[in-house]
């Protein structure tokens, strides 16, 4: 049986908040499906993580071995990875945390003779970094790439970005480690085309951590403009985070608090998406959003910033609209389209449902399992 260590590391945040990131959710889904005679998942995960209870349930069912810890300082990450590798002698490590944690896991894995190390570069397209921090981060990514057997991109867009930014820094053999495995979701719950009423109000939903990078404040200002126009709409905000009080204050200042509903963290978003007409994600940075994929599976058209691999999910004007990042006017115009032409919601939702079918989680799991076993 192949022993695989899954490691999602993250920083110690001052406000104690921790949302759910894509790698965490992918690892949880992988562990839920991929256990048995072939692979034994060993999950290193902090007790303060949002998905700790979910991983703990899998541990109680003996589907995984859970290595839990409470991070007090960054030396704890070195200790927990070292002790796990020493105890279990894993065949592979799959690490997807922040740059420091991927660096720790990849270097220790190589020094301790783990056969397969899987990760990805972290620095790509991080335009918010200062030049010095970006230079140091690229140096760390070089070390990660040299120690890894495979660097996993979650889309062709990301692979192309990596090639562009890393090719001057890496050898041709290191560049050959780049592989694409698309994010996947459970499609067995994908709705037939839901016959959602198109009479007003049109219901929009955003599902994202309440952090600055997700662009909630831009969305609220677009809602305010539509409210001034007399357009009937509602906005659901799913998620939790440090900006909750700030966003609530914006709603109060703009007089739109009756149009905006904060739902907090939701383990299952389907119940909200079932009553949603359009899903919006005005992020400043994004990978390949699981929230958008889940919305597509529920027959929702999309409005999202043209960042990361979002253009691979949205055919502009077909199943939604791509908007320029950090642009309230673009968000306003896209939302106004659905308010002015609500009859297009059903047809665009049908296009979303058709397009999402290639993002099957079992296809993703099969690709990862071959990687763990065959390398």
C-alpha cells in the first residue's frame, strides 16, 4: 500500500481567522475518495483549520491517518513534517501550502529520501510582492522545483504562466516536471436545468472568504449603483473572514443592508445556489475557482474578474461575463444585463451546466492517483 502524506501549511494570522483555500478542499475530496488497498492518505493539518472536523471524521472512520498540530511558530512546521516522514516512511509527499511550507516539505522530503515529491511554484503572478520579496520567492521556488518530481498546475493558463516566468530560472529538465491536473467537483449533484423563476428580484451570490483579494467591496458598490437605478435585486454573501464587520458597515453606509444577506461559512453551498440566479466573483487574484465550478454545476451563469484561469470557465456572453479586475463599472454593467434581460439567465445557466461536465472530480482523482503510484 502506498503511503501518501498530504500537507497543507498556512501562516499564523494575527486575527486568528482561517478560511478554506482550494488546496485544502481538494485534499479533503481526494481523501474522501482515494483510500483502500492502493493508497493510505496521511494528512498533516492544523487544529485551527476550517476543515479540521471533516478530516477528523475521516480519521475516525480509519480512511486516513490525521497528524494534527497547533502552530505556535514556524519551527513547528519543520518538526511536524520531519516526525511524520520519519515515522511513516511515505512513498510520496503532496504539499500545497504557502511558499515557506512547501519549501520545508520538499527539502525535508528529499533529504529523507521520499521517492515522490509533488507541489507547485507559489510565486507566479504575485504582482503584489515587492521586487525584493519576489526575487527571494523565486529563489525559493527554484529550490522547490529542484527537489520536486512533479509541479502540478490546476489549469493550462497556470502552466503557461509558469513557463513564462520560470523558464529563465530553471533547466529544461525541471520545466518538464510541469503537469496539468484540473480542479474537479462532484458532478453527481449537478442539477438538471433548474427552472428558476426569472421574475424580480434577481438573486446574485458571492461565495468566497471575506478578504480583500476577493473584491467584495467592489461588488457592494456595484449593488449600490443598481439600487440607485431602482433595480430589484438581492445579494447573498457566503463565507467568513476578517472583513465581515467592514463589509457590513459599507452596506449600512450605502443603505443597501436590506438587499444583502450574510450567510457566514457554509459547508454545503448547494442550498443557497439552488435559489441563486447568478454567481459573482470579482477577485483581484484567482486560481481556478471551485466556487465557480460548483455554481456552474447548479446551472448558474457567472460574472467574474478575468484573472487566473477564470477565462477557461467563462465564455464571455455565453455562460456569463468576464469583467476587468478592480472595476466597479464592469461589475455594474454585467449585473445590469441580467436585471434588464432576466430571460437570458436560464439559457446561460444551461451553457454553464454543459461546460462544467469536464471538471469531474473522479477524473482529477484518477490523475493524482496515477501520479502517486507511477512516478
